[in-house]
C-alpha cells in the first residue's frame, strides 16, 4: 500500500540524514491519517473532563489497551446526552498524532451509547422529524378533564402496569368506571395493535381520558411506543391521552406526542383521577358555604320584610303625626320670634348703657374748666411778677453801665475831629484840636502839653 511504502521509505533513511522532531512527527501523522480514515471505535470512557474552552478530553479503553481522545466543543454541542466515566460507547473518530506532545490520539466526530446506537439514532431521527412537522407543539395539547366520567386504559391484559393503574384508581376514586382497551405492548405487530386500540377508543367515545401505559424495560422492549404509527394515532385521537411508559428516566416518541406524560403508570392514574377524599371534603366545604350563604340571604330578606312592615303605616296615623309636627313647628316659630325680640331689646338697652357710660358729665367738666382757669390766672400773675422783678434788676445793671451816668460823675470823653476816641496821650499831638464831651454839652480844646501815664 502507498502509506506502507512511505513508512518504509521514512524508516530507511541513511545514517547521515538527520530529521527534526517536527519533521518526524509530521511524517508519522500524515502516514497514520492516510492509512486510517474515519472509523468506528468501541470502548469504555475514563477520565472524562470538559475544559473551560468547551472541548472534552477522555480516555477510551478496553481490557488490553487505551487511547487518548478529544472531542471539540462544536461537535460536543450537538450531543443530546452527557458522556461520563464508565459508559460503553461507539465513537466515530479520526486517528491522528498530536504533534506538540507526540501523543497518539483519536479526534472524536460523534458518539453514541454502545449497544443502542442504531435504535437510538432511529429514535433521534424520528423525534426530530415529527417535531419539525409540529406533532409535539404544546399549543395542540388538550387539557385533561377535571372530573372524568370514565377512564380508558390501553395496555396488555396481563401487564403489571394494568394492576398498578387499577389499584391507584380504586384507592383514589373507585366510583369512576374503568374501560380496558387491550393491546400487546411488546413484540412484532404491537405498534399496529396499539394504534388500532387508540382508534377504537376514539370511535366508541365511552371515556373522557385515555391512559397508554406499560412497565419498565429496555429500549428494545419499549420500541413499539417509538413508532411513527403510534405517535400519529395518539395525536389524532380526539380524547386526551396520558402516557405512563416505563420508568421516570424512560422517554418514548409516544410521550412527546401525548397530551401529558407521567413518569410511571401509577402516576398516570393519579394524574387523571381526582382523589375521592379530597372531593368529599371539597363538596362538604361547598355545601357548608352554600348553607351559610343561603342562611345569610334568608336573614337579610327577613330583616327587609320587617323594615318594610314598619314603614307600612295607616294614612290617618301619618296625617295625625304630621299635624303634631306642624303644631310643634308653629310653637317653636312663635317662641323663636319672642326670643329674637327679647334679644334685640336687651341688646338696645346694653348699647344705651354703654353709650351713657362713655359720655362726659357737664358739671364735672365746668368744675374742671374753672379750676384750670384759676390755676392759669395764678400762674400768669406769678410769671408777670417775676418778669417785672427781672426787668428791674436788668435796668439797674444797665444803669451802672450807662456812659451818661459816668459823665454825671464829672468824667468827659476826648475825641479827635474825625470822631475817634482818644485813650492815650500819645494818640494826640501838641497843638492838635480835640473835642471834649461832657454830661451836658461839648467843647473844643487845643493840646498844649502832654504828660506821661504815671504823672
């Protein structure tokens, strides 16, 4: 083969030819990838981890060997189940060599559980197909009846699931009739028989809800419920369908197409049957509320009748009562008028009294005026006497200062011809004419001689 020829050619390098590690690992990787294209490998998962990058790293092993594996993030995102240590899987892988470490490894393209790979892939394909066609659309799901008049069960006559369902229905509400639509739930032709039972129950219209149940088993055991024929019959049935197939971890195509899924047959029976004890309690509570409501309503009507009876009075009695009211009003009006007049009279008297209290007494005013005039006259006389006395004192003081009095005592006033007063002998010259003023009369004199101040 070409790959083996290249491997022989690489291994027969002469001792003088030196290869780098990179060239050697690259050459070996190319040889491996050309020799082994995509292939399926089966083994057990060990040391499974998912890095922060989203890539998964693990070891695939069997009792005699193991190999490192990597599954990149974009491939792992398309998986609908999570791998874990200890799982037996079938992996579609590319054999290669990781050059940076020189490790032999498998690049995983896809992976399925070992043993169920073909069935599981068929399950996934059918599920995706029906989902795209809207068979599982939640908007098409029908509500379950709150109080079914009859419950239909589709399962095998000898199935343990039937016994579980009947026991649960008897325990919860034994008064609801149960109609069995027998059909094999495993083996060849079981899917067609299940679909026929659904169609028959829909045609008979004897029940309000249908239970499609089966006990647990392997994927092969439950495969009848993964048939497209059954899924379409469930969706086409005009009666609401509840599935209880296998255990809680088991899912079938019928579960997706049903109106409700229960984890077990017993849970499916509990889902569609109201509990008798709770119903009786609810009915008792409702009856009590109805009794109380009716009692309160009757009491209210009775009180209304009593009230209306009290309001129903003879017209004569009404007229007499109204007449009494009119008389009382007339009397109250008269009394109010008298009270108003009395109040006005007393108010007028109070106003007169208050006005008189504020007006002055004429006699008292005359007395006060006479007293004031007398005081003013006395004060005026006293003031006049004081003024005359002060004037006399001032006149006496002025008389001492009068120049005429000085002249009377023999003094005279010497003035020059220009009228200036001579106070010093140095102010005149010998021979100068001066004017002499006496107490009576004037005279002129000529200066003939001057003496000093001390002479």
